[in-house]
């Protein structure tokens, strides 16, 4: 293997021939309990965020997409074929390495310790002295010599957040990142899958999560979906709709409008 870092194959251009990563009607159960049900997704080199609360099935889905585990039913394919695991780099939630090895010794498995420079990790540092974020960067370094076309990152820690967000922005291939909120990853994702108790509750472009919250002190308005919050009422409406505002105007009722954050929308409708 070439011992120099192949920057071009990590950061420059797009991989030749766009490949489609697909999950087709994927379910997973351990013993009797289903932890994922009928998940469908399709990604063509874009950037997908898999968002869900604790225990929603994010890690299980990431392990299936990386080829580390097999679905109980349904299938995962790359361009309609069986997964080529080397083309899919996977950064686990909590990577495991021999604690006594140095970073450069772990890299001997792939024969090129130079990739530690790409993830900004000291060659002499022992695994037992690394933070979780550094172990995740080491997992990434191990996958890079295989010129992956997809990068799957299961969770980012506080100390590695900046590094991974920057890496995602520059990576030439497709990215899937799983995380528990939108705030921290919003800038690097285009498409979204929200998981709730193993089921997909939202799938689409992140722009589809735009809602506004209309607030008024008029408590008895003749509209559906009105929620009372203390001394005012709230009505949520999709950002581009104007039905509620026009109705309130016609009724001569004063109101305020605020854009809901993606996390507020997630918590309210899809979590
Ligand atoms: N090997 C396993 N055997 C049995 N149950 C499992 C196994 N792996 C995961 N589960 C169960 O699957 C469910 C989803 O777990 P998963 O780790 O995917 O959630 P998550 O969304 O990644 O949560 P977190 O945000 O806490 O990491 C949990 O109830 C978990 O206990």
C-alpha cells in the first residue's frame, strides 16, 4: 500500500460513478424484540443525518448500514449489489482498540501511519491515554487508506465535534451521521431521517422541518390544532403555509410569529 496520504481520494472531487446506498425495508430484532422496523433509505453521495432520542435505534441502523450486522429482514445494498465494506468507512459510537497500543501501532494493520496526520492524532499516543473523540478519529484514520465512498459516523463527542464537522464538510463522498439533536449537526446535513422507537417518523430534506409558531392572547379562536400555553395560545403551521395567519388577520386578532427550531419540531412531532 502507498504510504503517503492520498488527499485527492479523500477530499477532492467526487468519487467516480455515483453510488447509491440503500436500505430496503430493513427490520432488525434481537430475540423477540424488534429494534428497527421497515426502514427505507436511499442516499446518492449526499449528507444524511439520522436523528433520534436515546434508544431509538440509531446505532443498530448504523451497524447495519456499515455491513457489521445483518438485518433480520430486508437488505442493504450499494448500487443494487452486496455491500463492499471497504467502501464504507464506519466510525463506531465507542471504538475498541487494545489500550496498550500506540496510535502508530494500531495503524500498522493498514500499513500507513501517515493517515494519523489527517485526523490530527499523535503517533506515539497510547489508546489508554486517548479521549473517546480521539479513539473515534483513530477509527476514521484506519478506514481512509481504502478510499471510502461513504463515511458513517455514529455520534460525535464534544471534544471531536469541531474536527468531524469540518471533516464532513470537506469529505468528497457521501456521509451519514447519527446524532440526538439537530442543533449541532444542522450545518453539515441535507437530508434527514428521524427514528422513534425503531421506526422512521420523518424522511426528507431538512427544509421540510421548517415550522412557525403563531402565538396570540385571544384564547377562543375558531381553529384546529390550538394549544393553550398559560395565558396565550399557540398554533404550529408549516413555514410556507399562510392559512392560520390569514384567518387571524381576517378575524382582526393580534398575533406574533416565531420560527420553530428544527429541534423543537423534532421534539413536538417526530420524537
Ligand atoms: N445486541 C443487542 N441485543 C439486544 N438488544 C440490542 C442490541 N443492540 C441494541 N439493542 C437494543 O436496541 C435498541 C436501540 O439501541 P441503539 O443503541 O441503536 O439506540 P440509539 O438510538 O443508538 O441510542 P443512543 O442515542 O443511546 O446511542 C435499544 O433498546 C437496545 O437495547
